[in-house]
């Protein structure tokens, strides 16, 4: 008695499901022109029955979840082994699940947990299987595609790389770089081995435009490859280097020889000069700016020199200063000539008179006095010297009344000669005031016909 209703229900359920399957076909073949009411009623019952079956029977279905994330676990294993995943990013796969309809429909991708274990990963290409679990007892994971992920793993290394400083611009005129010190000049670069190996140097720049003094500056560094391109994906132990620039300056300065002592008696040093007359030096900027003249080693005459000669001397330079080019010792040319004496005689009456008052006359026209001039100098000058090169005169500027005077014979160009001797030094002259008596003035004019001419002399040397 108890089994019959159950069998009857099962049979009815089976028949109902079969009828539902045939429902679409029956719908298109039904003839609505006969028994329309019954047919519509049957259709309604069929739909209600289908809803009931789907809700109560709950058939099994499948579903694909796209872009389900994969978690990488035990990443600390990579750090401990100095490994790094190259171009690491988020990883996603598609997951197909199956189960009862209601369970599958109510499921979302957050209920699916996928992970890849990094333990055992080595340098190179690694294929890692994807592990899976799902937060549902009624739904199972059928397929994961792809079923694994491929990781490129590289060894982390630290290698020293040189620091390279690039100078932008130009130094100021005559300024040059004497030294450049970079500290540190090598810095360790850390990263995947393949990337670190591409780093050629660590570059930084300094602007030296119009720089005229020493400079110390910290510069930031960037890793570059052998083509001069920036390398990414590495770290530096120190991102800065200290650069110290010590500058020098070029300057052309006059060379001036120093000669002490005297040559052999009867000879004289006429001149001396250096060959070359100037020299290009270089060194510390402040020291160079303070130098205008430099000298070779001092030359001391021994007292036996009687001819011109050339001697080589090393250049004496302050500490920190040097010649820009190594041209050897400096030559000093010393000109030495013999001393000679030449004598000239002048008549006192022929000496020019200057600054004589108009009413005064002299007795020089009647004078028999002679003046001897001895000139001593170097041979090259004395041998061409003539009497016309000697200019003597008498200056009456201090004569303010008649009388007898001794006037000094003056050589107008005495500084032109090394040694000149005048004998006698003084000339006796009588002065008469011609305005005191007409007879004296007449006698003075007739007895001294040259006086009036001498009074007009204007040579004031």
C-alpha cells in the first residue's frame, strides 16, 4: 500500500518531464482552431509544471569563470635564494566548474582560490602547476586553463660599476681642468643578473659653463647601458657621487732676466734679454692671476767678461706653477762692449747764451777760453759720436746785475752719455749794463759783436 503512491508519483514525474521535452514540438504542431480553451489551459499547466521541476529537481550544469586570479605563495623563498621573477605581473586563468544548478548560479569567482607555490623555483624558465580549491561542497572544479604558469626567474646579483661624469658646456677663456676627483668612483648595482650585466656605467652631469674657480658638488647618478640608454630594474647602493674639480689657468707672462755684478774693467753690460721674451705658464688660478713677470735663475758676472755671450738658465717658478709646454731652458743674451773715450774742444765765445737780460752785454766775444769735453761710453756709440752731438750752453738766469761771474758750462743732453767730463767746469764772464752810459753801451756793442746774437738763444735744456 505504501509503495504504490510512490510508484505512481515517479511515473507521473517521468511522464511530465518527457512531456516538457516534447512541449516545444507540440506547441508548433497544435491546432488552435479546435478545443482552444483546453489547449491553452494545458499549456499553462505545462509551464507551471516545468517551473516546479526545475526548482525541485535542480539539474546539474557547468559554468566557466574567466580571469580568475592566481596567488603566488612562499615568495620569501625567492628572496632567501636571491631570485627574482622577471617582469612579474598579475596572473589570471579561466576555470570551469560543475554542480547543481542552484549551487552553480549562486557561486562567484571569489569562491575559487588558485595558487602557485614558489618553493623549488630556480634560475631560468620555471613551469609552475596551479593548485586549486573552491569554497563549495556541491560544486567542483572541472578544468583550469591554462593549467600552469611559466615564470622567468633570474639570480639577484650586486656588481660594482664605474661612475662616469659628463661635463656640459665650456670652461671660461684660458681656464682648464687640472684634476677631477670622484668619490666614490664605483658603486654597486643590484638587480637581476641579466639586467645588471647590461649596465656599462653610472652617469652624472655637471655644467661648467664659464666656471672660473674650483668646484665641489654632489651629482645624481643614473645607470646606462653600452648604447647610452637608461637601464631600468636595478637599484644603486648610492645614488650620488661627490665630484671635486680643481681648475688651472693659462697665462702668457713677460720674462725678465736678473744680472748682477760687473764685467771686466773697461767693459760695460750694454743690455740683456731673454729668448723667448715671454712664456706661457699654467697652474692654480689665484697664483696665476698674481703673476705678471717671472725670471730665470739669476746671472752673476764674475768680473772677467769682455764680450757678449748667451747663457742658458732654468726658469724659476713659484710652487704649483709650471710651463704649459716643455721647451727647455731659457736663454739669456748679455751684450758687453768695451768702453772708449773721445775728446772735443769748444771755444767759450762760441757757446750759446740763454736767459741774458736785454740791457746786459758780455765780454765772451773777446774771450780766449777753451772748453774741453771728454765723453766715455761703449764702443758702438763713441765711435760714431761727433762734436755736433755735444750741446753746451751758458745760462744767465741768475745774473741780475753787472759784474764778474763764473758760469757753469752746461751739457744739454748729458743723460745720453755714460760718463762726460767738462774742463773747465766754469767760464769767467764779465757783465756790463749798457744802459748806464751810452759810451759803455757803444763800446760793448763794438767790442762784442756776437753778444746781441747770443742774447736771443732760447735753448733751455
